[in-house]
């Protein structure tokens, strides 16, 4: 279970950094979507799966950290 938590943490950090860069890129008129940059011309389905995993990891972290 420890490795699942680590993977979840990494996905949450990647998601947060990605959305931060997307926001900065908006003001710079650039596409700074790191997930899209890494996956490149790979299927959009794979990109959607990454976003779903990031979302699930975020929910997992919220549930895990509840007081």
C-alpha cells in the first residue's frame, strides 16, 4: 500500500505542476501542457487516461488525509 501512496503523491504533484504551467502558458500565449508535451503524438486516449489517473490520485489523497 505504501507504493500506491507514493504513486498517488507523484501523480498529484505532476497534475498540480501541469495545471500551474497551463495557467502560466495561457498568459504567455503558449501551450505549456507537460502531459501533452511528454506524450506528444500518442493517442489522445492515453492522455485522457493520464488525466483520469491524476484525478483519481487527487481524490485518493483527499480521502487519505481527512482528519
